[in-house]
């Protein structure tokens, strides 16, 4: 990242992005949907209505107005360019129905007929007894917009367990670093 030195008040030099730097912005979509129930051994898309009181949309990257399709749960990448970098942080809690179950997360990228997947985050293991909430879980994902298929198709965050489970989904934070054109 390229910075230039600017001065602000008596605080002295403050790094500021230069014209040769990058544009950085973010969205924070908080969810108010009830717990989402999922069957085991199939990939399930995590939904988010973005109606939570802490939803933050004021700091969007330049030229991007939204990055979440609340009807499908898809993270939209069409407002980005090839080479832009994306960091996604999901916050959730899981309720399992059996002891020692595990959950896996993945990103499902692309358009119909050209999809590809990438796993992300740690495998979540529910060691405690059935019916015990897991506590807060954070699952991070980093990727870049690699091609038009990825840009136009976006990404669906998905979860799969080895038994049925419920997810209390708090929301998703999406940070973008846009390359200069």
C-alpha cells in the first residue's frame, strides 16, 4: 500500500492513502433471522436479512453500494474488479443435537455451470453434550476476485455438519481492498 504523509492538527504526520494507493471499505451486515435449522451431510447456505441494529453501510468501498443479496445469502462481487481483495468474517453460534459433532464451512463461487468451492475457517467441533450452544464462533475467509465468473457469480457461504444442527447467525463483516485501475 502506498502512503503519503499528511499533517492533521498538532498530531503530526498521519498516513493517508495516496493516488497511487488503494481504496479500502467495508460493510457489516447484522442478522435478525431466527436460528436456521439444517439437516446433516448436505451443504446449506447461511441466510442474513441485514436488518440488525448494528448493520453498518456507511463505509462502503468506492463505487460499491451493496455486497449482500438478502434473499439468497449470496455475497455480491459484481461491483468489484478482477484483482480486488475481499476479507469476510462470519459470526455464529451452533447448537448440535449429538455429542462430538463437527461442522465444515466453504465458499461456493461462480455462476451456474462454472461453480467452484473453497473451504474456509477451522472445522467447528462441538465437544459438549447434545443441546448445548457452542458459544461464539468466528470463521474468516480471504480471497480475491480472480475472473469474470467469480465477479459475476459472487459467493455463497455454506455450512455442513455430520448431524443435524441449528445456527444462530449474528452476521457478516465484508472488507474490500480495491486495486487502482
